[in-house]
C-alpha cells in the first residue's frame, strides 16, 4: 500500500462535529458529554463511524485527561476540534493540521491494529457493500482479557529473579481500576494487534512507578521481596501488619474494607472499627484471648493504658515488673 494512498484515505474522510462545551468535573462523572458521536460526512463513500465518546472520556484518566485529545483548552472548557481544524484548502498553509488529519492522528496514536493491505477498510466501511466486521457501531464490544499474571523481565532475568505481578488479584480482590496503575500510556501497551501481553520489558523506574503508589519500594531493605526465583503464592493477610486471627479470620473483606472502592490499608487501632469497648458489652474472646483470674471484671483502661488498643496491654498497674504481656497472659488463648 503506497504512502499516497494512505494520505488519500486520510484526506478523503471528512469528520465534522457539532459545537460542544465539555466541562471536566472533579468527580468520576463528567457531565455534558455525548455518549456516542457518529462521524460520517462522506456518506457516499463510507458508512458513519461510531465514536464512543463517553467511554473514551472515562478512560482519559489513564493519560493526561481530556487534554489527551482536546489539547487546547481554556478554563477547563473543551471546544470541538472543528473550531481550530478545518478542511478548507485555504487553511492548509497555516501549519494547523486539517480536521481529517487531526482526528486520524489522535485515533491512530492508540489504535494501531490497522492492516497495511487495507488501510482505510480496517476502520471504515464503504457505503455500498454489506456491513463489515470493521464497523464499530454494529459490533458488540469484546470483553477485555485480563491476565492472571504479568511477568516483568528484569535486567538479570536470564536464570535470575523476575517480578511476577498478580494482575487478576489486584483487579478482582483489591478492586483497583485500570487507571490506578496505568497512567501516561496508550491502549497498545496492553491491547496489541494480537493478544493482551503478559510479558513486559522496560526501565526499573517505569515498573516501580505504579507499584510505588501503594508499596514503599524505595524503603525496603532489599529487592528480594518482589524479585524472586519463583512467583509468589498470592496475597494472604499474614503479609500485612495485621494478620487475621480468631474473630477476624472468618470475616469477609468487605466487612472491614469499603466495598465501593479499591482496598486500602486501614487504621489497625481497634476503635477505628469498634465502638463497644465497655465492660459488659465487649466479648474479649473475639480477640482470641478469654480473660480469666479476675481480669474479666476489669475495665478496659486498667490494662489498656489510655484506652490505646493499638499498643500491648500493660500489667504494671497491678503487678509492676513481675508480669509482662505476652509472656504472661491474663487468660487463655483460643484458636
């Protein structure tokens, strides 16, 4: 396919949008944006191309936001491209790309799966023939294939440690959305022309950046926590500073973590979740320790100094230096 034919396809397609003022909101919902835009002025050549504008607007947080496409904006007002880009031959000498070229540049920056043997036909369907699989508006969306594991190749990966990232676990268990990790990227980073990639190469800074949002990668004493000879067995609460025991082990994740947001580290002070620490109201067995030997009659503050339940209880008030928790227990441990 010659370069002149490619240019001919780009110049031959006219895309015109009605004026829109798109105001970016602080929240997840972006108001006043169309769900879909039909792009099709040359109906005698191509069928209209359906552009799912709202889907792209919500995905824009993975990049630079709305300015990824609306690169000129004042006071968060996003004018339509046709306000600056035209197909008027007299404007071509101004140095501003034509409207056709501007839209193709934006689309092809992410959508690179077009065929060299049928450049225009990969996305555009001629008006005459029967509908083609390339027609976006008539085809159902394919489900996104999310890999179970992503293997990051490190500089010493040949026979040495690799980083195996449990992608599905972060999506399904921790409920992170794509933009939590994928920023300043385009679609082909994961969605290539063939399959979703599961092996990536790149600089240490590139790989450490998304992890550092949650993990203190620079504060760890060594690299072996992530860089291992074998993949980790997946998440357990024992990896955290709050291993689940007794009462907590039987709880669902959403009993403690907000079900509507991605999982975040919680304040492990007991009073962060529990407000019933009063004699007669709280069953101490829930902590895995049944109080005995008269301790069941004590008020909480008599062992838990200043009612700070994040600190070990103190025996000093009654026993001075004779007894000390946890070597000496005020009762019996339960499984």
